[in-house]
C-alpha cells in the first residue's frame, strides 16, 4: 500500500516568499527605530527577558538568586503611572 505524505504548510514556497517579504519589510522599520527613536529601553527589556529566562531555567536556584538580588537593592524603584513600584512590588 502506498504511503500518502503531505507537505507541511510552513514548508511551502509561498510561506518562504512571505518570510522573505516580511524580512525586507522589517529592515527599514528597524533602521528607522535605530536612528530616529529613543531605543534606550531595549537594554532594560533584554535584561528582563534574560533574568526571567534564567529564573525559569535554573529553578529553584534562579528564583533564589532573584530574591537575593531584590533584597540587595532596597532603594531602587520604578514609577508606573505615578505609583512607585519598589522591589517588593515587582518580585
């Protein structure tokens, strides 16, 4: 009996062309952001993603290191809509 195999939709040539189009559409947008807009917040986002990922990967030692780091910076706060969120509010 012949085996019936179907190609996956994400391996189709149309999806490959859409990926290429999306890449060429995103490059000018990223260049505009890099040269015209204030992108200093990207470092904070990258740091947050790295800490969050390491916390999940190294559970429970990652969570312990986050708690120790949070206790080491008691004067740090972030203002969110006029509300000062300190380390106890974030962790």
